[in-house]
C-alpha cells in the first residue's frame, strides 16, 4: 500500500528588527512623481531660468554692462534699456545678468563643497563610531558653538574678499550641519540587516559606506542640499552687502543693493529688483526642497 506524502508548506519568516524608515530609500518611481508635481516643476523651471539667464545672457552683449554712454537714472521702459540705467548710466538689465553669475557660482559651489565634505565626515563618523566619531563630532560642536551667520562673517572677513574665499567661508560654516545630519542617518542605517549582510560577505568598509549606506540615505541628503543651496545664496548676497564678500569690482546682486540703497526713496527699483532676484532664487530653491521632501518621505502629509 503506497502512501502519498503531502507537501510541507513553510511560512516565510517575519523580518527581524524595525522596518527601514520611510525616508531612507526613495520609493521606485520617486523621480517620476517629482516630475508630476506642478510646484516642483515650477521651482525647477525657475532655477533653470536663473542659470540660463546668467550663463547665456551676458554673452549676448558683453560690453553693455560696462557701457556708460546712456543717460543716468533712466526709468523702466527707456528706449534701448528695458529696466533703465543706474546713476552712472549702466544698463541695468545687463548688470543684473552679469551680477547674478558670481552669486550663483558661489551658491552652487558652496552647496556642493559643504555637501561633499559634510557627507564624508558624517559617513565615516556614523559608520566607525568610537574615538574617530568623538573627535569629529566634537570638532563640529566647536564650529556649531558660533551662530552660522557670525561664523560665515568671521571666516569671510579673515580670508578676505574673493570668489574662492567666499565659497570656503560659506562652506565651512555649513559643513557641521551636514556632517551631524549624515552621521545620524548613517548610525541608524549601520544597524540594519542589509549592512550586517554586507559586512558578513566581507565587503570593505568603503564599499559598505558608499555602495550600501549612501544610496539608502540619498533622498534626505538631496533635500538637505536644497536647503544648503538656498542658505548659501542668502549668505553670498548678505556678505557682499556688508562688504566682506566679493570685491567691489564684482557687482553681484547683494553689492548692488548696498550701493543703490542711497536711491531707495527716489528710485526704489534700483534696490527692489536685485533684492527680488535674490529672494526669488531662494524661494524657488526652498520650493523644490519642500516638494522633494514630500516625495522622498511618504510620511509627510500636507
């Protein structure tokens, strides 16, 4: 008499440990959801317009920004000068296009430098922990002891006016915030099963950090980078306004506000337009950051 053995069904084991946080790994199709969000696309379009204008605009008529042959203080809509002229007869449209270039260069360069160095410090500290973590984080605490604005002013004043010095000053002032943020994310991810599995397979530490952990915290890092970009633009304009940023020969938007403030009552648009250009860039960057946060963190509810 033959007997038929019934198949044995084994239930899948439940995952051990807490589930990964919603913000750690961007969900599949997250970038497509970003492109379907009108506010995100509006912010990206505005930022793209800024970059395109300051990149291509000055090349259309490179001599017009320094041309002083026009009458001074012409109003908006003057013939040949859509935004008028300043007190020296410079065409304001050309000056705004030229003046936006150094500010955007400083903003993007500072954002990239602060994000790269802060991420590196945070990854190494959060992964290795121990004495290395203590030394790195205490160093960050020393920098954080000063308000970020005061630290940026002190560094810019100490290094002197110049594009490179301004990038260094703004970057160093923001590195501690990025480093502590990344260190917190890395320390949390280092305890998860996929990191333990990578270690068990014998992957070197740098592959675990940059190949496993970093992609899983990319969403929050991108959101943080938009915040750093907005702050960097504000710092660049503010430091130029108080005279410790770019040299006077480089007429960026912040320096224009400072120079033209003497005409704020008689010719207010000389101050209002560059101030609005700075504000528009910062608001567009924050808008993109808010939308990215909503996409990469499904727990965010508006």
